[in-house]
C-alpha cells in the first residue's frame, strides 16, 4: 500500500472546482446524477466496510459517537448551508466579492475530518483504505463544484477562486497526513472512535443526498441507475479488496 495513494485525494475537489469555474450551468444536470451516484457509493462503503470494521465488538460508546457525528454534520450545515451535499442554491445574504469565511471554514473542517481516519487505515494496511479513499474523492467532486459555483456567483476574482480551491483541495490530504504523523503516539482505540464519528457524518451526508436531492422523494430512471451503479461499485470494491 503505497503512500502515493494519498496524492489522489486533491483530485476530487480540484476537478469539481475546475468544472465550476469553467461553467456552472453546463454541468448542473449531470451534477444531479453524479450526486445520486456519490451518495449511494458513500452509503455503500459506510454500510459494507466502515460499520462492520468499527463494530466488530459491542461498544455503546461507538454508537454514541456515530450519533455525535450525525448531529455534528447538522451543526456544520448552519455554516456550510448544505454545500457538502452539492446544494448550490443562490445565497442572497452573501455579499458580492466578500469571501464567506463560515462556509469555507466549515467545509474545510468537514474535509479534514474525512481524511483523518484514512491515515490510520494506511498505517494499519487496512484494505478498507481504498474504498474510503475513493469515497472521499467521489464525494468531494460535487461538494467542491457547489462551493466554487456559489463563490463564482458572488463575483470573487479568479485569483481568489483558484486559491480557495487549492486550500479546500488540500484539507483531506492534510487530515490524512496529520493522522499518519500522530498514529505512533495515539492509542489505536482513539482512531476506532474517530472512525465511528466519521461514520455518523457519512450517514447524514449520503442519506441527505439520496432523499433531499430527489423531487418528492422519487427517483427518475437516470437517478435510479446512478444509485444502483454507486451501490454496485461500492459492493465490488468492498468484496474485491477483501479477497
């Protein structure tokens, strides 16, 4: 398991940022289908990989941390306004050419927490590393697309947009790197508890994407195909890397 895998982490947010800067409306329809795919994939790896790994033994405190992660994500949305789900509705209260610090900071914190348990999995040579890695990359594409679309809509300069995309794109990598650095001095149990917390955030994000992103909670044929594809790939990766 090479350390170079970590360099794939910025690809998702940078790709999403590039598509948003290039054109917002051109990719808006495709984003809805990709959101459904990303939500289904994230839910798939959470149920098939992360939960079985963390809950091999009964521990109510881990269940409590899943709940905390779930509600922590709700708290973050007070500042991120749901951008991590791909929401890019117009924010009328945002001022033109003023960077919305709360939105950028809360999304960056969310991305950092996603990367943190990834570093611990790499140190332990855990096969779940790959499914979580791809899950983060896939999830970050619509999140970054929505963020940069909104920032573009309030007429930030191209220089500011590029710098924000670079900072945001490095957060998951920073979280993973800090996790690797701290792994030798922190108890293994801490990372399992932190993974339980991340599971809670993933459950909130994936279910919100799937159900809030569907008109009247009904999937079109295209969206249903995207959901089944996401679940199918998550299952294939989960089974493939464990054999």
